C-alpha cells in the first residue's frame, strides 16, 4: 500500500470512528478542499432544503412547520483533503435522524463553523460547500459527497457615512477573561449638526436590538425613508448620540452583563466602551446624560444594565423584554417546574404562538434545533436563544462550557443549576435589594409588552408589575397592549426621544 493510500485510509477510518459505523442508509461525506488551509475543531452541519430560493445555509435555525432538515456533528481539527462522514448517528432536526428524512429532491449544503468569538454558522471564517441538487432516499447506499470550498470573509468595519460611525476596540477585561484578544464592536449614529458644532456635547442613548442584532444594524435604522431616520433628523428632534451595542459573542448574544461563561461584558460596556464613545463623540459623560432602550433581548438588557448599574444610567425604555421573572421564563418555571419540555400533565410546553393563540412550535422542537447546532449535541453551545440565555445566566462547568439548566434530551431541570440563575432574575434582584435600589431607580423604568406576546413574555412582566404594586411607588411605568404581539411599543420614536430629553434635562 502506498503512503498516499495509507493516509487516505486512516482519514476515512478516523471519520468512521468519530461518527459511527458506516452501513446502509443515507450519509454525507464532507471533504475539506485540498486548496484550503487546515481548520481548527468546529461544528459541521449539512442542510437539506426543498427549494433553491435561497442557499440552504441561510435557512439554518428556522423552526416551525417550515424548518429545514439539518444534521450536525462535532469535528476535530481538519487537514486539507480530510473527510468527515455524517450518518444515522448525527444529531438531526426536525427529524429524529436521517432514516426519517422524506425521500425527494433536495438542495444540500455543508457548513463548518470554527469561529470561537462568534458562535454562528454565518460567522466570519466559516466554510461552506456549493449547493448541490440531489435526490435523497433514506435507504440509499451511495454517500452524498460535498466539498467545503468557500469561506465567509473576515469581518471588516463598514465605511463611515454622514451620520454613521463604526468602532472596534480591544477589551482588556474580556481579553483577560478569555485568554485571547477580544474586541467590542459598536455602531454610532450622530445627530444632525454634529460636525458643524464642534464644541457641543451630547447625551448618550445606548440602544440594544433584538436577539443577535449586530452593530451594523444602524445602517438599516438610518436608511432613507425609515421611520427612525425621519424621527432622528426631524428639525425639532432632541439631539443626542446613539450607541448600538453588538449582539454577537462566544456563546451567542452576550446579553451585555457580567457572566461566568461570557466574561465581564457589563463592566466592559460601562468601563471601556461607553467612556471611549463619550470621548470620541463628545458625550456629556455624566450619569444623568446616559439612557438605555431596546426591544426583546434589548428590552431585557436595557432593564438589566439600569438595575445592575443604577448610578451609571438615568433611565431605560424597554419593549417586550425577555423574561424578567424566571418563574415565568416564557412558560418554563425554573424554580418549581420539573421540565422545560412538558407541563405537570405531560403536555408539550409551547415556545411561540400566533396572535390568535395557535402554537407555532414547542420548547422541545426549538431546543432540538439548538441541540443540532450546538457542540456536543447540546443546546448550551448552540449560539442561539436558549443557549445564549443559559450561557449568560448559568455556571461554567469544569470542561469550560456552560452547565445546562436542563438535560438536552429529556428537558429535566437540574435544581443545582437554578440558584446560579437567580442573580439575573430581575424581579428577584429588585426584591432582594429593594432598599438599596428603589431610590436609585425612581422614574427610570419604562416597560411595554403585548398581552399576546409571541413568546409569552407578558406573563413575567405581570409578575414584575404585581411585585412593584406591593412596594412604595418608584414611578415605574408598565403598559400592557391588549391583543398586541411581539414587540409592541406604546410610544413612537418621536415621543421616546422627547421623554429621554425631558429625563436628562430634569436630572
């Protein structure tokens, strides 16, 4: 046997050992193009779309009835020409395994994510194959061969525009935590007249978008004709600088708070990023002139930063915030419930609904998707919604990975993990530290949520509202929108900006 044939045999054998004995049945053989450099360990996915409207890789993570079949495996470091086999042992969604895939024509694509700083199949540096149209049959014996030949380019800051600036700074705090260089990115929207009034200083509005919203979203916020742009540039609009935080991190959205898994993001934002922005863009640089706003993930983050740093910010405007009371974490009660997948009667817990109340998908369904995306076949490493929450709120295991609040397969909640989540339960934090926080938060909390929120987030807001009604008033505003879904906000951009101005000028 020649040396080349021996090397090929060893490579194929290693793949078989890693991913199960190859026998009859559908399987994918994915090769790293020999022209590409060696790759570090990562997560390999194969996506099977029923149409060619978009590349299959862009459908990764979709849930519900239109979910695209996907399989995933962990892979070791790969050398050029190495092959990996995904067979019946690979984690699968929404099917149980490749044996359950309906026969038919599919557009198939492989994706390899190795980016340690942005946990997403679409992260810079991810590799992917050209889409392949092929007939798939669960019982077929011939493997489907795909080659990882394309690479998502390294991230580059967009060019500045008239009102837009993009920044990237090295965080000493996060770098020390992770043991490698970690950078914070952010988008900045400047007010009209910024260049013409070089001596003027401005309040800072810190904006946080929905889950995973990138700093580059300021571009779409300021696109011609957008309602935000019209409000921002109105002749009578209050003048301020807007800072858009970045919703990407090593475990998905970092939620901008100090975390056992993500590191000291809250301190990095308040001690590194905001002081830098205020220096560079002529911020007033005082607590009375800093406010927060956001929706969904951004709603929770704006409230959390206001509560965790009560003297640093002067108000939060939060729409449809993620769970503010973990006894109603969507429909999961992490304190009294036994399972994240079923209720006390054994019925499947919904995760999302339509405005008419019809369930779009269940908890088990959504977490199964995250199990496929996550290293170790676990939602905790998916970089998606539930994995990001778990990383932000939960403890770090001895293996360096987030400890799961519940078992990936059964959904059974681990009571030993629950107590680690308590410091992020905002209603509980207010209860435990009321005497200290109440005078610092007077007039600073503004919350809107629809009574038919898609993700049942209104339930937790009601619990927060009920708690606040048992205490002396801190002038918190909580508004519920009858028959409103996700993400309802009860005021316009113009009204919010005027409220921000009034709050800042009144101190």
